[in-house]
C-alpha cells in the first residue's frame, strides 16, 4: 500500500501469547469532540493483524482513540481473557505525519507504542 493511499492512522495487532498476528479484530477510530467521541473510521485486522485503511489519509490535530474488540477475538479462540476491549487514546499533533499505533496483546495484558 502506498503512503498516499493509507489512512493517517494505521495499526498492527500481534498476539504475543501465540506469537502470531491477531487477525479478525474489529477496530474503531474516534475523535474527541466537545460532545464526546465521534467515529472517524472502522476496520478489521487482516491475516497479518494489520489495518492500513482506518479513515481518511489526513486528520486534523486533536485527540483520537482506537478501540479494539479483543474480547470477541479471544472468544473465537476459546481463550479466557480479562479485557473485553482495549482503548488507546493519543494526541495527533501534526496533521502532515502518519501515526502508526501497534498493539501487543495477550489474554491478560497489553502494551502499545507509537510506531512508524
């Protein structure tokens, strides 16, 4: 996928408990507004655990969040888990930059960082 065609925010989910990409996780991107959160885009992770199209190619500066439906993912694997969702809020400071937000996931823990 070219940089011109990918969305301003992308993600990649890795299931660290299995050592595999986490395919089939629903992901929503929302923007904070004066009235709460407004949906910007949604997608499902592909076979490599990635989402390259999650809204427009450019977003205004502001606070955004990603919501991952992790409970549904682990239920499909018949694995008990603690977090039904993982929500990651972040500040998008420069509308000209690309923001990649990976999620490392296991049934009872998660971590994230700003990727490139």
